[in-house]
C-alpha cells in the first residue's frame, strides 16, 4: 500500500438541511466532503478552500480539524462563509439553493509535502474568480500528481453556457480520471446519449470517465470500452455527499494499487476491467454508507473491511 498525500481544491459550505419539519446545519461542500472522506479512509489530505471567520466558518473549521484534514493555505478569502439550503424529497434526494462566494488565497503546502493526487470539483471549478486559480493550481501540479476532476455541475449557480462548458473542458483535458453523474452529462452535452457524452469527454485525454447513474449503478468508459456495474441496495437517509464519497473512495482504492502520481499514468491506463470492478465496487460500498445516514458523513476505513 502507498499512502501518499492528497490535495483537494474547492468549496466548503454549510448544508442547511430541511426535511420532516426540521432544519439542521451540516458542514459540507463538495471539496470538503471529498477531503474528509479521503482522510477518514486513511490518506493524508490537504484542502485548499475558503470560508470566513463567522459561525458557519467555525463549524467548517472544527469539522475539518476533527477529521484530520489540513488546510493548504489561509481560507479567509471571503467575507462570509457559503451555505446551501438542501431540501429533501420523500426519497431522501436533495435539491439545493446556494448562497456562495468562491475565491481562493494562494495554495501553500508544508515543505516536503508533494501530493500524489490533486482533486478539483464542482462549483469551484467554474465559478469566477476562484475557478481561474483552480485551473492554475491543477496545471502547476500535474507534472507530479495524478489529476482527478468531478464535474458535479450546479446550473443554478454556474449556468450551462459556452463559457462554463469551456472551463469544464479545460479541466477535463488536464485530468486522468473524470467523474460525472448522468445529470451532469445531460446538462453539459444536452441531446447526446450518455455513451456519446462520456466518449466525448474521454477523447479529451483522461484515462477514465466514471459516470454515476443513481439507482441504475455506475458506468466506466476507458479506451478498452464501457463497463457497467449495478447499484447497491441500501435504505436511504439522504443523498448528501454520496457522489463526493464515491469519488474519494475511487481515488483511495486507486492509491491502494499504487496508481496515483504522475509516474503511474501508464499503469492507470493499463488497469483492466477486473481492477476497475474492484476499485468502483469499493467506492460504491463507501457511498452506500454515506447515503444510509444523514448529511455528508462518509465512512471510516474500518467500516469497509
């Protein structure tokens, strides 16, 4: 096993969850969820993010510290911490209304810390002005790290115009593994079939495009073709953080196979269907734990043994 550092770049926010007549605040945000999930699985993890010195910011800072996620620089680039009101439907699926400001102070890692993987995701990858800094950091670190990108499109915040598509595609072209949901692909490439949309992203350069399809499972697209895996059946508390957990667990499982780092790119491209089944099966089990409990509460490594 190779347990090298991970750097996650993106938003932290508080999920204000409304359901069953109650309202509860949960620390979250796509990037923060990924960072916490990686740390709980045992990988040293740094997070480049932003939040303010306010009650939501305190909740976020305490949550990250309690989960051994290290801050990669000063998070105080914004005047107020971001939030998302998540309304649950009867199935536990969440819809979101955001109050978000995304900016990024310079990324700073301790001397001697060189990430094996850099993960970018969601709103932070497309929302100005911070998205330009995300792209610059991914570009800078690609020579030493494997690059992972989760599209996690939020049209209510970013829109879906040509400039947004261009920002997404620039990151896809830099990435080794791209994750998207079927809804992401529909928003990104309307009118195309799932297979055609995924193939279009794959043609930009990644070794793999992983498409989550909710209750229909997950589909993997590589140069070798398409691999479909069924969904795991689980009683759903809510879906908050499930995709983030899936992405983090995918990266951790690839790390267990020594497939992170720029030097592993050729071996990552050579990973066969049996290897990918193991990797994505592990990710699915991790995500199943998250959906079984409220909020973005990913599993610890001991829960997946």
